[in-house]
């Protein structure tokens, strides 16, 4: 098999893209005068830019490489996510965000402070930090893998380059830089996926009908498998999992919440959510079709692919060896775009949560915004970026598949947080003491299930959420409530306009 050099033109294309992202960060650096400017863009951001940023943030290089890899190595049952995203949108529009905006929140975890007290707020913020740092390291690792496969740059060097670049422009420009760099990154990412799909449709035997026919023969079209199998990812398992995951990603997780709280109007929030649901419907299906096309193409041309290549590496290998010079550089830039949009968003949200939900409650009661300067936020963002890069360097080479890593950390750290939000909104009887016991047991159970491989990773998140909710409610009946305000259930907040933030 002949090796292919990345080439001068490809390096020029990739360098131009990176320089553009840094220029945006420098442009917004002088426009951040208050902490609200830095973390919420002054609440002046347009809904379309926020919608693009929200989707680009959640759709990382992990998704861009992982979904085709999943279709290539397993099946396309994740296509069901296309259907679940529009179904979850009404929950976000009519239940969750009216509550947040009525309470004038900066982070979703301020609701937990109102409902369960300051200790609960710090606890869920801590879970968020653990989840997003783990996720960030995976997000940095995924495009570094692509850069290593396509250019031959040592993987450790690629991890450092990606981590430092994203940290630099995010630390400089805050949320405004994050959103306005996400817009071209969104366009590059979507355009790159469309281009690759069109190319595969022309190169695979029989075109798109041939891809679907061969996928059916290989038992990869699991769209209509509505059974539950412990060791297999089926359509029903995906539907159940993503009914929870999408609510967590877009309604609870600060990465998305922070963008939607920065939109000017309630109507703009609705438009951004609907835009994201429509794009989700389109791009997930496209990425899975790409993975199926890669499988069919390399089945027809087996000598063009190394025998020991992992599914996560197939897409960057195809980009390098089958696309013309210049275009392949642009496609690798699309992977960079997917990574950068997620890393910058994660860092910005992490710094916001640490300052607003962890540091502030631990200081004296009358602490003012003057104590939370833009400089402190920039220093914190830089430190978090460096730490996530180090985690990617020393840990994630040993975790296995990219998508499996995502499901593992979501089940460990994000599912218990979703469980507390649901308990808080749905029932007056839940309390923090009962939840913290249940969350601890949930983490232990998820680690055990993952270690002994009792279940496919698609089940980690819904089981952890349901397990924590059930035990949290049970232990809440047995343990004293402590600082808990049942008046902040969803039904009560709807009819009460007088509540103020603590």
C-alpha cells in the first residue's frame, strides 16, 4: 500500500483555517468588559448564530468520526436519534426554558440552588465539571487521531496543538468568540459531510441504492429492530437512551443552556431549538450514511485499507487517500472545526459553572460581580484547557472507542444530574440528601457494569438516570430534607412571578 503525504497545499488550507479562528478570538478580546459579557455575550446574541453554535458544540469531532465508525463497525441504529430530536424539542420549549428564563438564571444549576439549596448546587456543578473535562479530553483526542492518520504528526503533538489552539481563542474572546467562530465551523462541518457523502455515492458500487442494499445484506440496517438486547445497540435501545440524553444535552447541560440563555427573546430560544432539531435530523443520518458507504466501498476495494485499522480511523484514512489535495485539507479542517467548536464551548461553560456555581456559593453571602473579573475567567479557562489537554495525552489512548468513551462518561456523571433535575421539577418529596446517596450508588453501579461489560454502552445513560431517580426518591422518603424548597417545582414556578435568585 502506497503512503500519501498530506502535502503543502493541505497544510496551507489547514493553517488558514486555524489563523482565522485565532483572529476572531483576538477581535473579541477587547470587547469583554464584564463577566456577563464574557460568559453570556451580554445576552445580545442572535438566535441563528446561537443555533449554529449549539449544534456545532454538541456535534464534536467525536461525533464526526464516531458515527461513521459506528455505522462501519456495527450498524446504523443511531438513525433513530434523528426522530428523537424533534420529539424532545417541545419539552425544551414548553417546560424547561420557560422556567429558566422566568427565574432569570445564568446557569441551569442555579435552579438546583433554588430547589435544593447551595450544597446541591455545588454538587451538581462538580458532576458537570467531571463530565465535561472527561468529554473535552475525548473531543481533543478524536481530531488528533485524524491528524495523526492523515499527516503522520505524532498523536501527542497533535493533541497539544488542538488543545492549545482552542484554549487560546476561547480564553481571549469569551462566549462571543465561541459563538462567532462556531458559525463558520458549523458551515465547514456540514459542507464537509455533504461533500464526502456525495463522493461516496459516486464511488461505491451501485451508488446510494447499492450502499443501502449491501448494508441490508451485512445486517447493518437495524432501523426496524424494536427489541432490547443487552449486548447489542438496537433501534429501541437508541430511542430510550436518547429520550434522556437529548434532554440532558440541550436542557440541562450548561454548554447548550448558556447559549440559549444568551438569546435576546423567548421566541429566539424557540427558533434556535427548532433549528437545531432540524439540523440534527439531517446531519446524523448523513454521517451514518457516510459510515455505511465507507463499509461498502472498502468491501469492494479491500486492498486499499490496512487490515488492522479501527472503525474510528476509517474516515480520515478515506479523506487522505481518496480526496484530491486541497480538498482533503479542507475536510481535515472540517474535523478541526467539529473539535474546536466543542472544545471552546466546553471550556467557556466550565469556567462559567466554576465561577458562578462553585466559587460564588462558597464566598460570603453578599459577594458582588466585581469580584468575578474577566481576567479571572480567562485564567480559569486557560487552566482548564491545559488540564483537558493533559488528560487527553495520558488517559484516552487506553479507553477504546470514541463513542464508547462518550456513553461511559455520560452515564457516570451526567445521568445523576438529569435525575436530580427531574426529581426537583416533578415532585415535592425529593431532597438533596436522598439524591446524593443514590448518585453515589449509581456511579459505582455504572463503573461495575462498564468494567465487566454486562451491557452495551448505549444502556449506560438511561439506566443510570432511572436508577438514580428511583433510589433518590426512595432515600428522600427516609432521610431528612435539609435545605430544600419544594415551591420550586415546575408547576409552582409557572404560576409564581415573585421568586428571586438566592
